[in-house]
């Protein structure tokens, strides 16, 4: 077992792993594949490359601007669970015998028996993050370079054809490869109604835990959460735990948290071979699919989470503690800072009545833009008409 794994995974508990992978450096800064971003998609690709090296030697490099491999580190609420079965890990559908499976991760880190005793398909998100770090650490044939921030991708033409691409990094380093894979996630979206608030008073859910730690000195803090999806529900429930003495109001356009759609028929849209179907669709066809599957992931809450949240609210009403408040059928139309507090102008969508709400400190958004993170289209500006945007 790698020493770092032995330190990070113990019988006493699971702590977030912050692995900085080490792998042989490529010579002359050339590769067959450059993967931008060290998240699940590129780690899955790297595992496939390493598993197949005996059949086809491939030199692959992964670069990431982060210092270490984490998965959504600011959403690793201790009790938060994955919404996806561990069977859908990085490798099992491709090759259940792969060294990089979630079950092998548990075995190698001494946690397989304990996990099996849980009797669940849905691991804690914290453990999934550690799994990704473990995979990165064990990709011994892949060159993984952290703290490398890609700022542009440039075509290298021979005659009238592009043969390779050059990845340019913020510190001036460059790497060339015939194939580039961009897997950098999506950009946090802060709606226009909140654009007047300073960054320390308006935080996206992807920065939740860091923000919560900075708010802990706020006595009797009042926090507003905007949204009704899984992240909103988790943050809504956890704020009084993270910030002692705080109270929280969730503001949502709908009439309540709704169950995520778990139909096995809809789940077939996530089959690996459906990628090929989706790729061949027109923009209109893809929008139909996106609208259909929206509530399977991004706009619903798991039944387990809904049950825990409702029971919490019930007990607060019974005990008259009331740390959590729900404002349904409402939307924030304007924000401002007044005497050090954030004032939210809220419109009731059913009556059209407008009222003001105040919170001592912060508002948390839960939306993600459809745009990939870091505006990679800016990276591609040198590619011109050579790239066709497909979404």
C-alpha cells in the first residue's frame, strides 16, 4: 500500500486526501495526449490508457491548475452521499478487472469490509474524492502535473493541415501533442440580480465550505440559500452545523424541494453507448434530451436527503427552535448592501407581491453555467474555424 494511502485511510475515519501525484516526466515536453484538468473524466481516460499500455504504448500527460487532486472540495460536507452508484466508477463499465476500480481502492486502503457492512451502493462523497486522489497517485505511467494553468491552445500546421496542438501554460511552459482533451468542469453562475454584491457576501455553492469557515466568527449569522436542487438542500441542512448559532432561509422558485427522478427508463440515457446517440443529434435534439433528464440530476433531491431534511424541519417546529426557513414560490429580483447587511428584494411568483428580506452576511447560489470552467473557448481562439462548437 502506498504510504500516503496508509496515512489517509484508517479505521478511525476517512479524511480528505490531498494527493499530489508523482509520475515519470515526459521527455522534450511532447506527448501523444494532453488532458487539461485532473477530474473524473480525464482520470478515467488515463486509467484506460494505462490499462492498455501493453497493447498500445501511449504517452499521456494530465495538467491541472490546482495544487492537488480533489473532487469538489468545498462540497465535501461530512455526511453528504454520492447520487450515483459506486459501480459507475472510473473503470468498471469498461473493465471490471481494472486495478483502478472503486472496490479495489477500498481493498488497497483497508476499507472494503467496513464499506460492505454499510450495505449501500452510494458512498460518502468524501470517500469518492479520496478514490480519485488514489487513482491519480497510482497512475504510475501517466505524467500528471499539478499547478500547471493552461492559458491557450494553439494549432501547429504542416502545409494546409493541422498536425498537432501546443498547450501554453501561464508560466510560459509549452507541451505539444496531436490530441488534446479538455475536462475542466463548468463555470459557477451568479445571476445578474446578485452582481452588485462583493465576493465575500455572495458565494457559489462550489465554494461553500471555505466560505462557511470564514463566517464562523459571525454571531447569529443569517444566511440565504438560493435554489432547490441537491446542493441547495445539502447546504440548507448543514449551515447551522457549520456556523454555530446561525439561521438559514432557502428561497426557491418552486413550491418545495422535489424528488429527483429515478426511473430506470430515464437512467438509460446515462448508458455509455448513449454518448454516440447524443453526439449524432442536432442542437434541438440535444436540448430535448437535456430537458428530459434535468430532474434526474441537476434539479432534484435524492429521497434519502428529502427524508432527512423534512424530519429536521419537523423536529425544529416541534421544539420551536426554527433554524431553517423555507420561502417557496419566490425569486430574488434585486440585492443591495444596507448598513452592513445584505438586503434581498423578493417577488412572490404567485401573488406578484414584493418584499424585502435581510441577511447578516451571505447568499449562496447553486447554479452552474452550461459554459465550461475557465472559458476554454478563449483557449481555442487561435484555432479559429478549425473547431466546431457542438453544444
